[in-house]
């Protein structure tokens, strides 16, 4: 019981620390914008968005590969149930539709 409570408090502490850190970064960004660095921050945001999109395009096939491996493992009777197989099949169909929509539009 004590171990569970300790783990829960540790998790709550980590979540609180991440929340405080996020508020701190937000406040730092507001402070920089007040000091006249807004245009530079916007340029930095555009560069990071371009990089994020490029990484997403490059790693997209890896995600499809992982879904395929998960679906294959779900067909092994020892590792899954019918419900899990159905969920993996739905996920594969959604990924295929998304891929098809990206290529057609």
C-alpha cells in the first residue's frame, strides 16, 4: 500500500513539475515578446514547424511498419484476443485511408 501511494505521489510530482515548467516557458515567451522579440520568435516557430513536418514525413513509414508488426503479432493466438485483432485491423484500415487521402489530395 505504501509503495502504491509513493508511486502515485511521485507521478503527481512529475506532472506538477511539467505543468510549472510549461507555465514558466509560456511566461518567458510572453516576456520576450514584450521586449520586442516577437518577430524572431515567429521565425523560430516557422522553422521548427517545418522541421517537425519533415521528420513526420520521414518517420511516417516507420509508424506504418510498427502498425503492421503489431497487427501480425495480434494474429498469434498466444499474444492476443479477437477483440485486439479487430482493433488492429481497424487501425490498419485507418492508416491506409489516411495514406490514400494524403496521396490523392
